[in-house]
C-alpha cells in the first residue's frame, strides 16, 4: 500500500509539472516583472499540492479559504485561495474536488493560475480478495472453494480442512490442506472504517422496527425475519420503502434470525444480540448495482443451506411487481430460488460461517472469521475498481486534465 500511495503522489507531482510546463510559453511572452509574478503563482500551486500530500488532515486543518497570504517567495510573494465547488465545505466529504487559485506578485505585476483538483479514490486492499479478516481465520472441518484470494491480518489455522484458493496471512498459515499459493508474512490488508460504512448507509437508508419482526421466543428477546420479502418496494417491518432497498434495523441487542426469505436490497443490522444468524435458505441480492447485501455493526453467524427457497413452502410470492427476479415478476407462489448472498458482506465484529453457504463479491470481517462446513466464495473484482459507498478508502488529489488556466487581472 505504501508503494501504491508513493507512486500515486509521484504521479500527481509529475502531472503538475507537465501542466505547469504548458504555462511556460505564456510566461515567456510577459515582461520581466510579470514573468516573475507568474513564476510565483506557479510556486503557490506547487506549495498547495505539497501541503495536501504531507498533511493527511488537510480537509479539516486547512479546509477552504486562504491557505497562503502574501507568502514571500524571495522575489515577490504569493497568495493562494482554495474553494470547494460542490458545497463550499471541503471537510464534509473526502470525495469533494477543489479549485485552487494562486496569485503571484512582483513589484507592481500581478499574475494568477487556477487549477481544479479531483479526488481519486484509493480503495482499501481488502476489496482485492474474496474473504478478508482483520483478525485471524480458523477453518474447522471445512471445505472451502474460492475464485479469489483469502487473506487475514493475523494467523490462519486449519483443522481437517480443504481450502482451494490462494491464501495469505500477515501472520502464519498452519494446518489443513491448501490447494493454491500460500503466503505467510504478507502485508496486512487495509480495511474500511466501520464508522464511515455505517454512516454512509444510515444516511441513505429507511428504518425497520425490531418490534415488527416475528416474535421468535425467549420472552420477545428473539426476533425473526422469516417468510418475508424485502425490496425497494417492500418493507414489511417499517413504514417507509427505499428506492435503493437500503433498510436499517436496530436489533437492540436482541437475537435476530433471518431465514426463508428473499431480500433484494441492503440490510444494515445495528447492535445484533448474541447468536444472531442468517440461516436456512435465503435468496439475497443487492437492489442497487455494486451495493452490499449485508452490513453488520457487531458479530453474526451465517449458516445457510443449499436447498432452494420455495414460495410454496413459505406461502409467499417472492417476485411480485416491484421485486423482479432475473427480470421476471408474476402473481403466483410456485417459484423456487437459489440460496445464497450474492453481494458484499461486511461484519465489523466476528463472523462464523457454517452449513452450505455461497457468498458473493467480497466478505469483509473486522474481527475473527471461523469457517466450518462447505463454503463457496464467488469473488467479483468490480468491488475493487468501483467500490460501493462507504468503502472508497482514502483519496488522492489529482489535477483535472485541461483545468489549468492563467488568470488575468
């Protein structure tokens, strides 16, 4: 990651140098005082880029406004003003661009340069693997097949396990049978911020009420999403639907079990109780392309089965108007659906996977992942190239092509 960031910074400086080079002909046509003023303006842009590269908190510490005021260059001075053209607040969104205006002075001459800087995301490297744990991974009597790498930022250990995938660990890899390349002592994968992920989806989501879930026993302390359809047009546990199918459920530390349901959307579970589970047969896809399926602030178990989700068994039509499956809707309850979670899964705490589970895109675990039974991971590299909201990671500021212009006063 360090090499990537350094390379990106050098590339940014290189782009700046090339862009500045385009001003040389214009500068050469000016008189001596104006040429020096223009060079001072160029120095102001370079100082601004340097300030961004060396201060990770620049959006808060500097924000918008006047970054340099009549700063001496040795031969004259420079003043730099910075704007956020989107909402005038650079600190509220790391993806916001900037417009930098640098004004150079020498004697009575005044020259200015203006440039737009775009924020280019540098996604966390966890998105480059099918399963990544911020802690360790334990394979226990497991058969695991993955189309992408499996990685942990601590030890990977296996007992009576067959793992068909490339496996890497920042610690050691022990036990089991690994069919693929194994690498111990690998660089730790960068992970998303749980706070940023949760904030992104709670801002976009619509609420569900824990009280509206099925009472699953234990004096109401266990609740269930069962025989249910959740989609952008269907919110059986709340008053509002959501165009992107993003729903927020505060579990209030109660055990929640999700089973025998079709979910077309993103479900965010806050404060799930001990042994909360996604189990049995569940057909789960994101409603918005590239968005996650499941986001958990806490820990959870996934214990799926390979048996189909059956409309007739549940007594529910899972693909009515507003919830098409493979583009198809109907009015009967005669269809069946494959069980699995096709989109990204993010768990801030620990994750236990058992049964016969099929998970897609990327599985990100903040804590420890424990895997037993049969697991198939279908990695989708588009998560790394086009990360979903909340998973963009850090940003580098790059000069927008063709944006450098000379100001006249």
